């Protein structure tokens, strides 16, 4: 695995662990997850344009919601 991918995946896991207190994504529909994904994209946009937040964390949030949607699709097959 590429070093940059490994480091990003590790950070994604850290961000997921920070949210362990929340209910799992297994109970959310793909459309609900997509809505959360879009919200995170807007937060990333704000972090990039206005310095409003941690860009790397927002990238992880976006990637984690994409992973959750992919996980739901994978489980359907």
C-alpha cells in the first residue's frame, strides 16, 4: 500500500473513533449517508476557501461517508 494512502486511512480511522459514541451507519440508508456526505463536502469547501476548520479532517469526514456508502453497497451484493 502506498505510504500516503496508508497515512490517510489511519487518519480516517482516528476520525471514525472520535465518533464511536454515535449510532452506526448500518442503521442509516444510503440516501441519509449521502446527505451527510454532502454536508461534509460543504464543510471541506469552507475549510479550503475560508480557513474554517481542519482541511485534512474534513477530507477524512468526506472519505469516511463515501466509505460508509460503499460498505452498504458491498453488503447488498
